[in-house]
C-alpha cells in the first residue's frame, strides 16, 4: 500500500511539474532544456526516496516480487501516458502557433487589399464629384469624351486597382431621341454581347444592337481609352450593371458587382458604381429622392486578379501562403475572385474584406503552401521522456532484482553459516562423545590387561601384555587430550578454583620426568622465585598439564644439556629485564648455549602495558619459562607450532610420537588462565617456551589456611633441618641458584662458593659451623686431587666435620666415582633436586636411625613415621584378613588402629565426640556399604555441628571442636574408572562446601597404594580437623 | 640339619612358591610388616586367612547346593575370599575367584561349581605350601638362625 501511495504521489507530482515546465518551456524556448534537467532531478530525487522507502520497508517486512512487478508495470504505463500527453500538447501548441502566424499574415494582406481598394474607390467618388460639377453643373458641358479620356488616363496612378473608368448618363425614354441625336449614336444594348461573347480582335461596337425601348437608359458617354468600346452601351441592359446601377442610385454609395468576366479582356473583374446626383443630397435622403436626383453613373472596372497579384508581389513571404479572394454574397455559392481552386483540407484561415459595399460580402482565405512540418520537438521530447522513464524503470528493475538476488545470497550464506557452525559444534560434540565412549571400554581393557599381567604368564606373554597396556595407556592419554581439545573448542572447559602448592606441583612434574632425564643424561632443574607465594588459588591440574606438556616436549627433543624450568612473578621479571640481559650465554645450567628466554615473551601484552598490573590486588601473575638445549624448532615450522595436529614434520611423529595437540591445548589453557604463551627457538641450540598465568593469592583469602600452612609437607620435614647451615660448591651461578632454592626450602641456610679455595676459606672463617657441604659433581670430577685435598682440610679446619654430599646428575656414574675416590663418607644426592628427596637423602645421611624402606629409594615411610605415631585411625572392613593386613600396615608406622567389621559399628564409633583422626573404609560391605556409612556419618556430623553452632550443645563436651569432619578414605581393590566416577558422584552430591576431584582418594589394601593414600593424607593437611572432604 | 642348608632350603622353597605363582609381591610386603613389635604377624594373618577361607568355602558349598541359588550371596562370599586372598598374596586363589565371580554374574551353576572345585584345590595347595614354609621357618628359628629376607 505504501508503495502504491508513493507511486501515485510521484506521478501526480511529476504531471504537475511537467505541465508547469512545458508551458514554461514553450514560453522560454532555450531554457526549456534546463527545465527538463530540473524535472529529471526531481524525478531522480523521487526515485531516491522510493529506494529509501524500499529499504525501510525491507527492514520491517520483505516485499513480495509481484508487488514490484506491478509497480514497475504501472510506472511504465504511467510514463507512456505522460509522454503521449506531452506529445499531443506540444504538437497542438505548434499548430496553434502556425495558425496565429497564418492569421496575422492573412489579416495583413486583407487589410492592404482593402486599403488600396478604398483609395481607388475614393478617387472614383472624387471623379463622380468632378463629373457632376463639370458636366452637369455647366451648360454646355465642360467635359467631353476627349477631356474625360485624357483626364482619366493621366490620373490612373491614383487608382491603382482600376483598369478603367466610364461614365453613363441617365436617359429617360422621353429624352432618348433627343439624346441620340445629340450624341450622334443610338443606345445599344449589352445582353447580346453577353450571349455571344466576342473576341478581342474582331471586337466591333457596331455589332451591338440598338437598345429596345425602355423606361430609362444609362448609356455610357465617357470612357477611358482602354475601355472606350463601352461607349453608347446601355448599362441597364446588362444584368450585373443594371443591378449595380439601381443599387448605387438608391444607396448613394459605391456598390460592387459580383465578379464577372470583363468585356474584351474576359478577365474576372468587378465593377464599382457610383451614382452622380443633380444636387447635393442630405445623408438621410430616401432612396426615392436619390433616384429622382440621379444624373448618371460612374463606374470603375477593377481587375481583381491582377490587382491581388500586384499586391501580393509587394509583400515578402508571398510564396509561403496561398491566398484566395472570394465573393461570398451568396453563401452557398461563393465566387472565386482570385486564386487557385485547389481544395486543401489543411489549415485555412478566413479574413473578411470590407470594400465599402454592405450588400456585397468578400473574404480572403489563406493557406500555407506546404503541409505542416512534423512536430519534431514534441516527438523527440516525448520519446526522450519515455526513454528516460523506461531507463529508470529498468534501473529499478535491475536494482530490485539485484537486491533480491543479494538477499537470496545472503540468506543462503546465513544458512550455510548456520550449517557450518552446527557442523563445528557437532564435530566437537562428536569428538567428546566418541572419546568418552572409547574411554569407558578402554578402561575395561586396561583393567583386564592389568589382571592379565597378574596371571601366570611367561616372559614373552608378559612382554606382549605390557606393550598392550602401554599402548592402551597412550590411547587413553590421546583420547583425554582430544577430549580436552573438544571441550576447549566448545567452550565447556572450566577451570577449578582451589588452593594448591605450586612448588609441590612442580616437584610432582619433576619426579615424573626424572627417570627419563636420567636415562638420557639430561639435567633437569626447577627454580621458583621466593616472591611467588606458597599457595595459590587456581587449577593445579591444568597448570600441571601445561608444564607437563612443555617439559614433555623438551625432554623429547633434548639429547644433551639441560631442561630448566623457572617460575617468577611477572612484576619481578619486568623489574629485572635490564639485569637479565647482561647474563652471558655460557651462564646456563649445563653450560650449553640456550635460546634467550627474553625473546620468548617479547610479544606479551602484559609487558607492554605495565599499568594493568595492580600490585595491591589479590591476583598473582606468574611467568614460567621452560628452557631446553634440544634440537629446536625449524624456522619454517615456528608459525604453526600452536596449531592443533600440526607437527614440525611428518617424520617427527614417527621418531618421537605424539599427536601435536599438546601445545594447542596448552595455549588454550594458558588463555583460560588469562595468560599468554610464547616461545623462541634456535635450531640446533634449543627452545624456550614461556607462559604467564593469573592466579589469586591463596594465603590472604582464607584465615584457616595459616594453620594448614605449618603442616605443609616440606615444613614437616624441614623442622629437623631448621637453623642448619650448608655450603654449596658450584662455579655456575644458575645451577647454584637452583640448588640453593631447594636447600633453602628445608629451612637450611645456604652459602654458595665457586671453588675449593673459597669453600675452605668460608669454612674456616665462618662463625658457626656448617653442617653439610654439597659439591656439584662437575667440580668433583674436574679436579680429583683438589677434592681430596678439600676433604682432608675439611676435617682439619672445621670445628665439627660437616657431612659431604655430591650433587650428581646420574646415579651410576657418581657411584663409580665414589668408589674410585675412596672417600667413604660421601653421600650422593641424585638430581633433579626436589625438596622431599633432598630431605630424605640428608636425613638418611645425617639422622641416626635408617629405618626407611630401601626398596624404593624415595623413603616414603620417612614422612609416614613422623606422621602417624599417636594418630587414631579407624579401619572398617568386613574381610578379617584385609582388616588385619591394613591394621598391621598402619600399626607398623605407629598409628593407633581401631578395627571395625561393619558399617554400623563405624557409625557408632565416629559419632562425635570421638578421637579418631581418620577412617579407612571398604566400599563393598554387606548390610551397609561404604557410601551409605559415609553418608550417615556425614549427616550425624552435620547435625552436631549445627547444634553446636546454635548453642544447643556445648562445645566443651565435644572436645572444643565446633566443626566435626573426619577424613574418610575409600578402600577398594577395584581401580577401574567406574568406581572412581561413582565416588566422584557421591562426593558431589554429599559434599559440604567446594570439593575438588583431587580430594578423592582410592586406596587399595595393598601397601604401596596404602602409602600413596597416607602420603596423600599428609599432603592434604590431614591433621587439623578442617573442612576436607573425603569419601 | 645344618642351619645354612635349612636357610638355603627355605629360600629355595620360597622362591619356588613365587615362581609357581602361589604367592606374589603382596606376601613379601606382608612379611615386611612383621617386626619386633609384631613377631608373629604373618602367621597370624595367614591362619586368619585359613579360618576365614574355610568358613567361606563351606558357605559357598552350602549355597550352591540350595534349590534356588542366591547368586548375590555367593558373589559376596567370593568377593570376600578374593579380597583376603589378595591381601596375603595367594594369587592363584585370587585368580580363580575372579573367574568365579564372572560365572556368578552369568548365573552359571556349572561354572560356579567348577570354580568352587578349583578354589578348593588351589586353597588346599596354598595352605599346604604355606604350612610347610612356616614349618621350615620354625625349624630355622628353633635352630637359632634368622629368617633370610
């Protein structure tokens, strides 16, 4: 509807405009074209408006195509009509103009003809006066034929239109004889002449018969020489002349005959007749008086044809028009006086002529000689408008079509986009689903393989099974990675927010790779700056994943040299950038050159905008670098390092394995931690990967944390070493820094010297004695004599002989050296250094009792023995044998063990107040399984906590503990995923407060797993009865 | 008998037990748990295992004789037996238990009965082996020697 309205409005406006312009155009001529341009402008503005409206319309609702078709059609038809109208209008204008021109020309001619005629007539009238004066007024007459003829001849120029003048006198019959006698001729009649036309040659007046007897006669007595033949002829006998004469004497004015062929010349002519009166008559005299007073008649012959011809010759442009002069006294039979009779139905214009005779009517008819020319202006203008309109229509059409096409395309694109997005989501979902679905049976396969390994197998079979299990594990790892990638891509991955110890995480990762590093002879080291807080809040699992990934890559590609992990605060690094650049390339962990790690964080935003770091906020930004001396990444491959599934080359996966997904996942994880990742790599020298990650500070957010901090793993062992002093002999400052960091974690004061001499001097100078000396293996091997000398002097100079340790990279070589050096009290500490291992080694060497389990080398019992004595632990298992074994294991480490064989018993025992520090519970029990028992215990704890909280129960009766929550550990031999997941599910549904996956523990009754369990307990702040949720 | 010979015989016998798959790592760890404070720990645990197992085997035999067999109950018993056998490291018994539980899940009476036979057999085997091992140990101890680890 809107469209229609616009269209109609527009066409109306255009019409008005056009009409206006057209009239103006015809008036202004030249400026017309300009006007048309204006008109066009207006049209185009309208079209623009229409477009505008169209777009608005599009915005709200899509106009159907048919609408546009109709609009277009009406547009075309409308403009066709308009152009036809313009054509008609313009051609009519032209015709009108032509008519006007013709009219003015015709009028001009008529007026001239009339004027000249009047002049002649006046002269004839003057002549009649002359005759009445000199012929009739005088007696005898002063005029005779001779005089008359001469006079008229000489005054002929006065009467340009008359060919001749004659005078006839009135003669009554009574006077005829006397008259004839007087004149000497008889009055002759004219009518015979008319009947028998004569030729000029044999013209003879004698041929005329004498006039019959009439009442009166009007014989010509005087005549101009040209027409002297008419003398003696009675005018009254001629039909035309008689009428003329009668009318002339009656009216007293000049009268005209109808045109008739003249005597002798036989040309068409008219005769003007004036009556000559005897006396002056008043103007109001009656016709009878006039007849009575008549003396004679003066007649002038007008040769109309030649007359008009002559006249027209005088005028310009005579050839453009045709002139006809007609006597129209008798309307129905007009007598042509001049001009061709060629009838033409073209334009004809009539001008009335007044020759002074009211009886006779004459008119002049004018025509153009040529037919009217084609109205080219009108034709071109209208066609032009039509063409423009059609073009505009075409443009509209094309535009609409184009818009429709573009819209269609756009719709298609949208569809495709949706499809593509859906496909992407589907891909991720598919990956996630399939991965999950594969993982579940894979766990079954792994579990079964594990069981298969326990069966009676020979060596080959065992090897096969091991290989199968290793492959299965690799597959599960890959699936987990793919699952991670899919989760990240679909945005489903969320980071946890739990407290964790960064140093412990790095220790764990280090222990993971220590075996491999030792096999390859690559030195592995971790250094964490003192500025980094003990605990952070974040996702330790994911952080660990990134570190593991980077270190895994490093160790894969490094054959010699070192892998060095450093952790700093971002602020710290920014401050020290200038200092760092000074460090020489040789000052690295193993002495091999490395890729400068400064380069790896060049592009980081964090460094470019320092203002974004708020020193007072809770957030802690750490920067982690993993530096290796591996083969490096080829320059051409560096750009796609973070692209999933893109490895450096196809040969890489053959030689080193892996999917190439790890770095991509790491990058995503780093991004999730609001950090950045970057690297620098020099082929054949090594790579350094650096990433930043944002955490929140753990210590400031919770008060309860402080009490837990004391019981940290490292702290629990460090109490033994607190206040002791150590001397590290190492010429390489970076390595010494790492050693110092680890030793300091145990609370030992460290001094670093670079060679033997300095070492000895500091030992002898030092006020307080050193308890231990740690010597880098490199120093030891370089100079065996020097070392022997040092040991000798050590014993002499020192107040108390310190224990000497060798920091060694690989165990085998160091052992060989030890034996050759022959120093018996030298203890080897294998690298990589870790606080727990270092503590164990030191303790073994320095402590008196060495009860540790020698089998593992790691001495896990060491901490357990400190941990368990005096602790009261409840073990719940329906199987007596299992119960006995588990109790035995715990008792061995000094725990006070209470056994229960049923769930109900456990619930009774664990109803507060009680003195149990932890509970180990079997999951599968008859009557009441572990899950149910745990749930009941938690319920009762919650109940009592609430009541204490509301003051219903006094805290005193509950050992001053207001928040009862005993750690419960699940015991199961079933290590298959399903049980793990079930535990998780239970924890989620029953947990109090936030719980992380890592709070879950699965302990087997088998002692190695039990140790793991206890270690885990130890780590997770087992002693204070705080809000730790275990199942 | 010479003490050294006894000790060697003991070590050989023990090794053969491991080798033939009667015992596994778990038994070693069990032995490690024994110390001055708890000198008879292994024997105590093992005799507890014997008592327990015999009770369970009888229960199982009785349960399988029933007209309508309560597989849930049987499964629970076998689970118990499996747990205790794995606790002392009697891995052959444990393995049969795994198969037993599978049959139990399938509710296969014949399989169950067959497995019960096997379990009985394996149990009596491991019992005699362990008893003779303890006898040897006792002999060494009475001869004044120490048990070689």
